[in-house]
C-alpha cells in the first residue's frame, strides 16, 4: 500500500499542483509574517539593550519625557541634577540629556526634509558615550553658534551637504542651524531623523532657556552593577524622579514595540488564516474529484484485498505528503516574503539587512502545522468516501458519472445553520449594547458563511439557471452545454465557487463599512464643524503658538479659535481615576464647533475655573451644573473645576478629541508650555474662502508641518485615510482570492480530464475547437459569477449589520458602494474567463480518436 500510495501521488502530481500551490502560499504567508515580526522585534531589542544608558534619571511625569505628547509640552529639570547624580558613589560619568521628539527639519526652500516613515524627528544634544547610537563619520561636532550634526540616512535621502543652512521647528518655535557633520548609525536605523545640537544651544532653543534638561544618563563605574547603582541614586534624587537601569529601559521600550508588533502579526496571521480556509476548499474539491476519477483504481485495490482502513490511510498519506512538500516549499518562500517586507520597510527608513533575519523554532513548527493540518482536514472526507468504494466499482466505466447522495439532508442542516446566522445578524443589528452586538455579529458571520457553503449545491440550480439563462439564445448549443455542465454536479460547482464566496464576501462587507464610515464622517463634519478653515499638523502633532500669531495677521481672517489637548485623569469622589482628554479652547469655540448640550452653555464651560463634561461621566457620577470635578494633570497636579456645561449623548465632535473641555487659560495654568493642536477660523465679513485659504497657506509657507483645509479638504482627508486602510485590506485579501482562482482553474482542469471521452465525442459529431474553448470558458464564467452572487449577498448582509454597530458609535449614515459591487461582478466574470484559458486550450488540443478511446 505504501508503494501504491507513492506511485499514486507521483502519477497525479500534475493534478495536485494547484493544491500544492495553495498550501505553499498559505504557509509562506504565515512563516513570512513570523520571520518578519521576529526580526524587527529582535533587532530593536538589541538596539535598546546596546544603546540604553547604564542608569537613566528622568522627571517623574505622566508626560512622555523628552517627547511630544498630546500637549506638546516637554518634561524638564534643572541641570543641577547632573552634579547631584555625579556625586553618587559608583557613578563613573553623568551627562545631561536634551531630547525632544516631534521637531520638524526644514531646508532653505521651506521643505520638510524629516522622516517619512512615521518615526519621529528627534533633536538631541551632542554628548557621545560608549553607548551612543551614532558615531561622527564626516565633518565636525556641533558648536554653540547653531552647528548641527545630521544622521547619514537623512543626509543621503535628501542630498544634504556640510555647510548647508537648515531650520528646526521645535516646541519653542523655529531657529536656524548649519550642518557641520554627518553621524552614522552604529546599530539598526529605526527610521527616525536625528539632529544633534550643542548642549547649551539645545537647552536654549528646544527647552526655552539655558539650564534645563530632560534627563541624566549615567555610566556605572567598573564593577558596579546597574541595579546597585540605581538603589544608590534613588534616595539621593528623591521620589520626583524615575530611575531606570538599562535593562528596565530596554524592557519598557521593547514592550511598547512588542504591543505594536503583536497587532501587526495578529492582523497578518488573520489574513493568512482566511487564505488557509480558502485553500481547504480548493484541496477538498481537488481530492473529491480525484477520488471520483480513481473509482476503478480504488475498486481494484479493494478487489486485491485492501481494507477500507488501508484505502483511507492511502488517501490521507497522499494528502500528508502534499502538505509536507507544500510546507517545505512554503517555508522557503516565507523567507523570500520576509525579505520583501524588509525591503518594503527599508523604503520607509527602517534599514534592516537580510543577515538580520531571525528564524526561531516556532516558525517552522507553525508552518508545518498549518500546511499539514490544512491538507489533512481537507482530505479527510474524500478519504472516507474513498474507503467506501466497493470492489465491484472496478467493473464500472472509468468515466461513469458520479452518483451523489441526496441534497435534502445537507439542505436542511445548512438551511438551519443559515437561519440561525441570519437571526444572529438581526439580533446584532437591533441591539444597543456594542459589546453584545459585536459578539452576535461574529457568530452571525460564521454561521451564515457555513450555512451558505452548505446550501450552495441547492442554490446552484436556480442561481446558475438565472445567470446562464441567456446563454442558449446568445451562443446556441454551446451556451446550453456550458450551462448544463455547470449544473451537472452542483456539489462540485458549489465547492469551487465557495472559495470565491469567502473572499468576495469580505470585500463587499468591508466596502459597505468603509463607504458608510466615510459618509458618516461627512455628515458629522457638516453637523459639528462650523469653521470656514482649519489649520492642523499633517501628522497630528501639536505645533508652536507662533503659527496662530502668523494666521491672525492674515487679511480676511475673522474669528480665530485655538485648541489644545492633554492627557489627564478625572478623579471621582471615591478616589477612582478615569483617563480622559482635556481640550483647551479660546473664546468663540461654539461658533466654530457645534455642540449639543443637555445643560449650560459652551461659553460658560470654557470660562476660567469651569469645565464642560460629557453626559456619560456626569450621569455615572451624579454630576450636574455647579458640581465640582477634580482633574489630575501631568506632574501630579490637581485642579478643581466647576461643571458649567454638560454635553448631550448625541454630540460627536470631530477633530479635537473627546473628554472634558476647558478654557486655554485653565489648561495652561496647570500645564505651562502646552502647544496648539488646531486653529479654527471664521472669515471676516465679505471675505471669500478660496482667497483667505490661499493667503493663509502662503503665510504659513515657512511652517511646512501644518496644513490649511476647508471642509471639503477635511472630508477628502478622512476619505483618503479610510481608502488607504481599505486598499491595504484588499491587498491582503488578494492572496485568498488568488487561491480561489487557482481552485477554479483546478476544477476546470480536472473536469476536462474527467470528460475526455465526452469531449472526444462532441468533437466527433462536429463541435469545433473554437466552440469547445467557448463552452469551457462560459462554464467557468458561470461558476465565478455564481460565487460572486453568493459572496456579494453574504457580504452585503454582513456590511449592513456592521453599519448598525457603527451607528451605536454615532456613525449613522449608510452608504452602499454600488460601483464596487459592479466592479466585483465584472471582476468575477474576468476571473472566470482567465481561469478557463488553460483548461479550454488543453481540451481543444485533444486528439479526437485518442479522447474517444480514453478510459
């Protein structure tokens, strides 16, 4: 039996090729994802471990030290801290650090030449240590007159030269610099742009005055462990500072990166799972057809004494061999995919080398598990069916039509599952609790998918008759034959189309969700934004207050409202804390942003000492007008405010975050140095939007980090962000659709082999080669359109239900992208046409006499 299994596998390797390819692609996606994310994680772990100071001392603050958060403020400390730390026994060296992220680097033409990878632009003081991330490779160190050293990758990308005049826009405003040197990374380039400045110059221009620093880097004396040195420093500096060892710093930063990589990995593996599910459908269909075509062969094995168990094991052994070969090839392709992803992120600034690839033992284990499990699960049912072939089957014609069992039990079970899924979707659409509704949506999606696949053979007859009803009129006998071929085996047709159903259903559902989100945002912008123009940072970061002064001086600008934001906590009467975003605003907020209030007024809410809070928090804590609210600001400062306005639950604000709203004066009292995150403008009487927009844009030419938008621009920006996300998802779903297309090709190819004698007879009675090719193509198009119809119907049901969940979050608009729906139908037809090219050509090239004599 082992010899027979191996010979059977080799004899049918051509027919198994496309199934093998499905396994290869699924395993490659999984292993490539694991190798890629493991490589990035390991690379950054080494970076953090090798470049973190032995011990670092930073101000104890809820703000991100040295970095820009929502407020843009930077936590600082007097440089007297350096001498205090340096005097601690065991300290070999203590150096002051000025580190500010989120700065903007601008050339003489006012072009932003910073990072384009999403990594921050960082300005730091130049004080090299043994753990510095860069070394000076050209030019000279920065000087107090505004000299600067730039990292080599930024220099290369933007063709900078030593002596070039540049400008830095930081929290305190902009200032000129002269490039004096080039620094090269000693480790992996994390994609950031680094600007190194002389310490005194950095203190003055980045932090506002000399004598301020953001942290102290400590080098331990020889023989002094980091943990011991930390214990010595902590009592000296007191509880106002956070003291961390290199290991702790690396762990904290590594955990932050790990959380991000975990999301990326889970998302990519989710799409790999979808591809594997589609692959199961392809392999199941392939083995089912092969078993049907090998009826005589299996009958002979039974006649020669093979037991049912031996036949089952034989088919399963073929499947496992297919999975083993496919997993091995997929593992190799996974390396190629990981290298491709590394090349892709290199274009965004994160420079990794092929030699940095990390290959850990879970990767091959997962890859082989996926490949072998997929094929084993797919082949189990056909293997059981093969074991039931009787010895008498060897006496039947080799191409005798497959006799399937009644569809009634399957239809009843599938219809029940489909009904339960539909009820779950209806329940999700009718609930007002987002968590329960989301759970029901997930259950409904799973059950309706299973139900549609199970009832597919029953649906095939009416749907295909409807889709191909015009074939006989348009193509005559050829059209009639193609329709009948598609209906000949509804199980096979449904199984072939089911792979397309999964991919197209997801595309349709996401299209409805994306289109509805865009329409909802459009409605919200029209309803909530009353400003004529909005000025915001392109990447969402805050910007210096000098931008507001520049805009205010532009002719045609009437009311100008500045907004700021900061992370705070609301402290309840029982001492519990709830994280929130505090929004600061200048007078006139209600004229540029529309609020629906259940009590009070916007003007009263942003008055000194007052706040406007959301109705949810107010109801939960029994607060109303005149109640007191305690707010915990960064640096543990507490402020008590009077509730002067309460937002209605129906209010959905756009652009300034959520939480509580207060006046700018109140926010600045507890958070000095808070930066603006938005400017909302109303025009002066008689001014035109286009004219003022052009004037403001021209006035801000020296501030390339900010953009001026009217409401149409703002809507287009949000639509563009949604489209980018959807296109990414569509790109990842493309793998599943490619595997589905392979399934159509495989089914047609095997069908041509199965119908060899029939094709020969058709040719003998006068069917031309051209007509034969047309018949196969029409059959393929019918199957693809059948899958498209089921997929679109299923996807629209999912999308409509998901939209009702979005409505619970305030996104009420429903928008069905009919252009996308039409594109899917046309695309499915083209897929069917292309999938049939190879099988149709093969069928037309058959020798008539050989085909008639085929057994």
